[in-house]
C-alpha cells in the first residue's frame, strides 16, 4: 500500500517539497524541491489505506484523528501545496470514478426540504456562540469581507461589505421594507435598519442566531425597525421593496434553485431590488467536497454561475449587475484562521482537541480553495423591470459615501466612567 500511495503522491505533487514518513518508517520526498520543505507523517497502515482510496474525505479525517501529523510546516502550508497543483496533478482512475459517482448522486445529497434544512443549519450554526465570538469580527459577520485596500482590518472590511451591499440595494428613501434571507446574527439587517432607514425582516433557521439577533436589536434600540424570525424563507409572506441574502444561497442545493428564485420573484415588488451574495465556483458545476459535506455543511453546495443564471431567467428576474469578489474570501478566511488558532486552547475547553483540528482543517482548506482552486464570491443584483437600477455603476460609490456619513453620525460617542 505504501508503494501505491507513493505513486499517487508522485503524480499529484509536481511542485514544492513534500516529505512523507510512512507508517513503516520509510521516507519519500515529492515535488521539484522548491519552496519551504514540508513533512507529513502517517501513523498507521490503516490510515494510509483509507487515504489512498478516498483522499478528499479521509485526509481531513486523518488530520482530525491523529492519523496524519504535520511534522514540518503547518496544516495551511501542506494544504496550500497540495491544492496549488492545479493543472499538474494527474488523478488516479479510482479518484475519477469516485468523483463521477458523487456527481451522479449530488442532487440527493443536496435535497433540502424544510425539516432537513433546519437540521443542516443547526449542525453548524447552533454551535456554542462563544466559539464564533473568538474568531469573527465584532459584528459576527460569517461571510466574505470586502477589503477595500491591503492591510485593512477584518472589522473594517466586514463593515465595508455591509456598506457595499446596502449601496447596491438602492435605499433611496427611508422606510423601505427589506427582507434578509438567512440573517445570521442580525448584523446585515441591523446595518440596514440603522444606517439605511429600512424596515427589516430577518429570517433564520438557527435558534442560536435568532436569540442573538433579537437581543442585539433590543440593545441598539432597533427592535421597532428590525424583526427577526425563526422561519424558512419559503414560508415568508411579502412583498418587499428590497431583498438581501448573504451567505445563505450555498445552503439551498442545486435541486432547489428554481424554488429559491421563484420565491424571490414572488416576494419582490415590481419596482424592487434584490442582492444575492454567495460563494461560487468558476470552473463549472461540481460537487461539494465530501469532508465539508460530512463535518461542516451537510446539504450545502457551492454553485457555478452557469447553474444559477438559468434559474434566475426561469423565475422572470432580470440580472442588473454581477460583481466577482475573488481573493476577498481567502483573506477573510486567513484572518479567521489566525484568530481561531490564537484561541485554540479556549476552543478546546469548549469542545475538545479533535474539534479544534476539525475546525482548523475547515478554515485552512477553505482558504486554499479560494487561493488555488477557482472559488470566488459573486454578488448578483436583481430586479423585475428595466429602469429600476441606474444606467452606470457610479451610484454605488455615491451611496457608499452617504452611508459612511450615516455610520459616523450613528457611531456611539465615548463616555466617561460613571456617566
């Protein structure tokens, strides 16, 4: 088995320098010798066999369970090396067959009726709230930030993301009704209520997120303008002037795209504007990574635009703008990973060491997918009629400038102790 696995690694690793210490003690180095040397040790023949037959699933499990140990470098370095071999790696016949089989059954894996959607959301988003406070920004934005310039802090980049989305939604007068599909901990909805003068309805399937969102609305004095509900988007009555969905479409599943955009069309007023912010893949339809599907986002799927746009067309919606955010999510995930690892002992107290390794693998592998494997984020602006959105994009910068001023006015002032 070590000989077979060594042959596979020789086909995969063409650049870099990766040394593997097999369970027998045998060492082999792969790549062209460039870059920092990295070393991985397999702890048993059983783990080597599992990785050989299903590397996409089993390498992550091996790292979680101690079957693969990083002896030189770190996990992010190793994953970067492996995932950067795009165009050079030659997958084995068994790997190709397994991918074809998973593609064949992908609709079944992504079948998300209401009860299954609720369970899938709870799997990830109803974790202990203290976990997310350790690595997210202060507003708990759990989606791609918008880095306006190199070196911008995560908190500022997440604020810029909310501002950028609000600008595209054209809040040109106060009191417009807005639906936030998949509202998370309420940050986007509260931004729209507080800075754009919107009347917001946010829906989520996470009990944990719902409680936090409602408390934050009360604390900020926005409960009268921002209502949060535990509700499936398919059950929301309308209509609304504006609809926003940030980081939720990835949980819909390819079989439900028509249902999703049909509901958006039903809920959006004739002169309304919608903005869908989602992770996407630039290389055409694919499958959800099996490790991610099993441990992180069951039922989830990152779509290709070629799968999304036909569903939009069938719903009778007009695409008025598409923007691609390419490496913004890689930088977001890097910041999350660094913050997470800085608090790994606290996370281990909340859960255990295996959970820490699982979450580290999730953050590191996701970051490298954006850096090396064609993942990006798209923002699709939608309307039902021509002429609703300005003819040029200059309105976005103008709206962002006005929103920045509103943020400044709404920023709480400093108080002396005892005031």
